């Protein structure tokens, strides 16, 4: 189940690349580079799959969900 819109996924992907580049520039013996690498991996994975566990935890969704409820199905058959 997706809970990220395409714009959200693109922003996460760009942020992941930036965090990865900065981590490489800082150098890996430092703690900052490992934290940035972890952030880059998390953002990259959530961008790739379109699902953010924190969004789910807080009930947030930036993805538009089509109206597929029972009410919309009844309206389709009502015109016949």
C-alpha cells in the first residue's frame, strides 16, 4: 500500500542522493558520515517502494487514493 505521492517520492530520492554525496565527502571514519549514510538508505528505500512507516504511524498520506468505496459502485449501477 502506497502512502507517498510521486512528488514526495522524488523529493526523498533527491534528498537521499544529496545525503549520500555529503556522506562520501565527509569521509567514513566519522559518525556524521554513517548517520548520513543511514538517512540516505532509509530515504532511498521509502522513495523506491512508495511507503513510509512513519506516515502510517501518524495517519498521513500524500498519495491520492481513487474513490473505490461501495457508494461509488452503487452510483454506477443506479443509472440503468
